[in-house]
C-alpha cells in the first residue's frame, strides 16, 4: 500500500534571529483532514514555526511543502492563493468596517484569483458568517463587536478563502468558558471541510479537539502523538505539563 502524501510537510526547517534559533531543523508532517495541535512553553518556537508555514517569515534554511509543491520561497499572499489561511494570535479585523465587509474582502480575493466563480459575493460572505454564528451581526461595525465575536469574525475571514489548511493561533485567548465550548463545537464542524492546525495553551481545548499533538521546546519537536500518549509522556510532563 502506497504511503499517503501529507498535505503539509517541513524538512530541516530553521529560522534564526541573530544568535537565537527560534525554529531549529524541524521535520513535520500533517495529513489532510486532521486537527493537529501544537503546544509548548512560551518561547518554544510555535508562532515562528507557523509563520514559516504561512509565509509571514521566510526560513533561514529548510523547506515547506504544501500539496506536493515546494512553497518555501513564496510570499504570504501567494500561500493564501495556494490554500493556506492563518488567523492571528491578536485579532486583526478591520475595526471600522462592518463584519460583512471584513469577510467580503476575503471572498473578493478568492473570486479575483479565479478559482471559484460559482458563488456571488453576498452568498460567500453570508455562508462564512453562518458557519461561525455571526449572521445576526453582519451589519455591525467590527470594532464594536464583543471580543469573542471579533475572534469568530477572523475565523470567518479565513473560512471565506475556502482554504485547504486553516491555521488558528491561540483562538480561545480571551474567550469565556461558554465561548470556548462553542468554539470547540465550531472547529469540529469545520474539520469536515478543511485541515486545521491549532496553536493553543488551553489544554482542555487541545485534548478535546486534536487527533494528534506536536510538542515544541526550544525550537525543536520534543514529542508527537495522540492526546493520550502526550499526556503520559515523561519528557512532556517535565517540559510543559508540569507533572
């Protein structure tokens, strides 16, 4: 039986800032259809690693392969066109625009790229807002939405691109317990149509959602496995889980 080609792979991926090795020769594979969580202590290199994947930072060395193609030298907007969407650790909505117009920017980009001519702009926006439960806030000014709704709006902006890979960086930061429960249900639903890579400190969220977990420490992968295996891993307990 032939091996399945991962949707996303990195080989020898490295990024240094001066003398700091933020990401240090990381080999990583992510199959299509998976929810993968990346965890680790502050400074472990998680955000730099996903920034290398989405093109916000270019590698010092090594490769990033997406859907069988080397994208290591592509800029962030080119990787969006390839099918990678990224939501930021800090909300990056356009505060003076309505929720509808924020999502419309993403839909317009997808339509202009010519990959999807099937739907009108309005339909694309409302579909994305419906998925995150924000149809009732379509005409609200984004900057006046509650923080949790701004986080969901950013997810809708990513979904409107119809990505093959959706990267979520600390998506539950600042959310209430009720909002976190709703977010878990949302991600489970979204995973039916896109691969999800999740950076998250909330271990309840990680253990509830992830099929596999990658643990980073000092720019390297310390461990990788199912939630049960990671919970029982002595090195992970020492480095991160505090057991």
